[in-house]
C-alpha cells in the first residue's frame, strides 16, 4: 500500500514538473513595457499599431468607481498616439491598481503595482496620474473622451531631472469663459514608493465623493518618445466608430501552444498524464 502511495506521489510530481514550462509560455506572452499582449492575445497588426490617433479621437476610456481593484495585463503599453512605443520601460507598465477607503487616515488610497521596480531617479520624465470625478457630479466634468474625459480632477506624481519627485494637481474649470484645466490649487496628496509599487493617498477633502469614478495613467517621455499605460483598459480604445479587437476563441491558445511546443514535449506530457490517470484509478479503486 505504501509503495502505491509513493508511486502515485512520484508520478504526480514528475507530471507537474514536465508541465511547468507550458505555464511559462503564458507568462512570456506579455513582457512588461512592450505591446506583446496586444499582438499575441488580441491579434493586433503592425498596421494597427503604427496608426496615430489622438486619445480624444478614440472611444471613451474605461473607469471604475470607489474601492475596487483591477488587474492590467503586462505588454499593453503604447505611445501617446496609440502606436507601438520604442521606450520599452517595464516599470511604465501597470500590472494592478487597488483602491481602498482609509477611514482612519481620511483618504482614498491608490496602490499601483508596476511591471518592474520604479527607479528612484529615472532619466526620463515620469508622471503617474490619478484622474477622478472627485465630487461625483457630472455637470463639472471635462467633456469629450481622452484620458481626462468625464473627470474633474487630475492628481499627479511627477519626476523630472530638476525637481525630482513632486505632487501636482489640476482641476477642470467648467465655466464658459474658461473650460480648461486650471493649476491654481494645491494638493495635500501623499505618496510612497517601494520596489515596483507606488501608493498615492488623496484626502477626502479633495476627493469627497462616496464612490468617485477614477482611472490611472502611467506616462513616460524621454523628450521624443513616449510610453503610456491606462487602467482600467487593455491598450487604448479604438478610434471613434470602430470596434476594439477581442481575444481569440477559447481554443486558439491550444493551437498557439502547439505551434510553440516540440513534438517530444507533447509526447512526454501525454505519457505522464496517462500514467497519473491510471494510478489515480488504481488508487481510488477498492
């Protein structure tokens, strides 16, 4: 009986070890700081990824409300025009955003996990934006689409070579004579950075809504090239009037895996699965 249990355990471990490389294919599909996910998972072409369309001329960007969490795939960054970027900074790729309401600290806390550790002194200009409909009222929100569309507040953590890291704040002035993003207010937002994670704390006094709508944008510029990632959302929305690319049918990853797997790997994997299936039957049969 003990020998049967040992054989069962050993075969299970061997099978799992054999199949581990298959999981690596999925991880490699979305390398941080690239457009791999857009190409490999959504099937976007070179032509689509070389077409310059302003964010304001695209369908609306997504947004979430209040305390929430969203996972953003790695490998979905673009330049500011929605084209393939040449910067390829992995720390410019958003992996996850978690928003919570800290009643004790009286703030909305935005925790942003990036695709790699954020440098203390990046050579590029960096801005991590939190856009919000801070008061929950629609009549004073910025019109149009774009990353600012439907929002009234812009909280930003910025870095440049002269000033280092600092906070910046803009608010949308809807008055007919203005209708622009104003810079004449200060913010008490705080931030902290640790490895690949940035946390931004925005006081309730500056974001008073019970469930404010929000979106997070990471932007990098070296003076010529740009890299942008938006959460929630995969890549950028399509141009106005067009349809976003969708993931392939459920069976397509099987074909993709077949194309990337050597025949010997398939044979070994199937043999191991057959072995473990046989032992499972023997193990549970009285």
